[in-house]
């Protein structure tokens, strides 16, 4: 609360960074006051009444998307289409996947492959839908379905490894580790081989942690 929403003349760069971080976290996890204020500022920005300063765009955009609906999604896509600066397009494209609706997440994934998104940004738009369990499922299925096109686009580049990472790294079961292994046995990706191995290892580590700690974590959460 001491940071507030608006920059003060006397504050340094650290305060601005802390404000952005705090508002992003509060908005992402649904703090009521933060969501209400973000929506108000977003509507003022969209209508042209009070444009958002650059340092608030990130937290406000993310907050309204995480807590938004189809209207919010359409407003954000309109902002994307009308943006003159690539920096603004990147900012928007990396947060739109935070929308909770599965149907809208599917639209984001299709958008990621469209000619509206630069090839070097596509992977990050795809990864943006993975903030929920169902989003991760949608992302992985999408990557499998589009693998031929994606591999042709990124073969030999670091973005192929990044694509493997964002689409597989957060799984938490042995069954999923085996599924990822099996997929890449029949879909060769030499440039991402090391990342594939790392992702499978991470999934297995996640699975072991879940098996070991899930009961105690659940017990703790229920006691709160």
C-alpha cells in the first residue's frame, strides 16, 4: 500500500520495480482491491480517457486477463491490432494466454501461429497459456498437433528448445514423462535433444516430489 499505483516524483527505480512486482502478484492471485483498480484503469486506457503509463501496462494487462472474460479478451486483441510499437504488441501477446477460459486459450494458440505474430514471439505466446493445469494440457496437445509446422519453423534454433520447455516442463506424473519420451522418439528434434532429456528428468523429479510431499502439503493447506 505504501507503494501505491502511481509513481512519486522522489522515488527511485527500485520502487517502480517493486510496485510492478507487487501489483502483478496481487492481480494474478485475485486480490479484490487490485483487480477492481486494474479494471478501472484498463477501461480508462481502452477508452482513451487516461492512458496507462508504460510501467503499469504489464501488471494491469495481466490482472485483467487472469480475471477477465471474452469482452476483456476482445478488448486486448483490439489493442494489439491497433498498437504501433512492437514492444506493446509483445507485452500484450505474452499476457493474453492468462485468460481462464479454455476456449479463449485455444484462440490464443491459433493466434500464436498466425501472421499477426512474429515467428520469434510465437513460442512465448504459446507458453503464455500454461498458467493453469488445463492450459498446460491444451498447450502440450497443440504442440503435438502442430509439431511438423513448428519444427520446420524453428529447427536448429534455440526457440525449439524453448518450445519443448514451455510445453512439457510443468508436468508432474511418471505417465506424462513416458508420454513425452514416446512422442519425441517418433518426432526427432536433434537441436532440442538435450532440452527434451532435461524436461523428462524434471517431470520425473516433479512426480517424485508430488508422491513424497503431496499428503503433507494438502494437510497443511486444509489446516489454514
